[in-house]
C-alpha cells in the first residue's frame, strides 16, 4: 500500500508538472479515497506547499487581492499588451462592443485600431477617456456610483443602462479564473454588473493574463462555460488549457 509520504511526493510532482490537481483525479490515480487525498492536501497546505480550493489544489495563491487600477496596469504589462492586440484582431468593422473595467481592458482600449464605426458601452472612466482620443467611436458611459480604486461604476444605475443596448461582443477581464470556482472578482457588486453586461452581448471574450489562473475571488461572475473565447498568454499550463477547452471555450494564446 502506498504510504503518505509517497502520496505527498506524487501530488507535488503533479503540481510541479501541471500547476493544478484535482482530488478526484489523484484519488483514482493512486487508488485511495478522496477523503485521504483531501487530508494529504490539508497537510501539504499547512506546510505552505500548495493551496486548496474547491476540490482541487494549486501552486498559486488562490485569493485575489484588490489593488488600484493604476497599480494593476503595471503588473504583467507586456503580457496584457499582447493579449490586447490579439483581442483587437477579433473586432469587426461596425461592431457594437461592451468593454468592462480593468487594466487589461484598458490595454485593449489603448491598442484599439481602426474598425470603421464602433459603438462602445463601458462603466470605466479610463476606458472612456482612452477611446475618446480615437476616431469613429460612439461611447456610451454607464452611470452610477464611482468606485475610486477601479475608476468605474457598478450599481443599479449601471445595470439600468444595459437594458437598452444589444452588443455584438463583450470584452471583459476578471481577478481570478479557476476551473472549479469559475470566473471571479474581488467584489460581489462588480461580479453582478459584469454578469449583467454579459447578458447584453452576443459573444463574451475574456482577457486574462496567466497570473490570474488558479485564483478565485469572493464575487462570482459566471462559470467558465459561459465564456465563448478566452485570450491569455503562454503561461497557462497545457492541462488547464485542455480542461477549459473541454468546457466549450475557445482558448487563444497571445504570443
């Protein structure tokens, strides 16, 4: 019978190779109960070797940290630029777009090239300002209470404005993306307005740099299957990419 130390070694090897493990998969591979593996994960977490989350474990810290958008924009800025440029290539002439708040979406607003005439709906002041410097874009700013950290609005007034729009594409970001926990953010209010924006768009395109994969926040936006396209960078592990694709999501890697 396999010993606990052998199980721990196997779990850490799988984490090192994939960056992510599931309780059910490890229990099947090792021929032990799920309860045994969950106990193993608790022990390894107490030794600060991994982080547990919803029937799985990750090498990355699973909890998102709320930072001012100005500070977020300096984190993984090169990856965000590559993601933004790939996202821009998906925009068609005369599209109607929803752009959420967030540093990655701001990168898209800055990188946006000419696509004929565009209608854009956004809750983000910074996104609105960046787009105002470009030609042939009609900008609709959602109203509501201003959240200083994100420089965006998110309340019932914002949701009211979405009742009168029907957009072809939505480009959004998040604070955490986890196969089990879904697409999440730090706050319930932000999750709610983002979910409402999804309902006003025909196609949902999620822009996330790989540092956010494996993390989760308090506010759940949606399950991963709700997303049509995920654009991320090469830091995503092959196993997580495959799991996301199995949910029907097209995954594009920005180089």
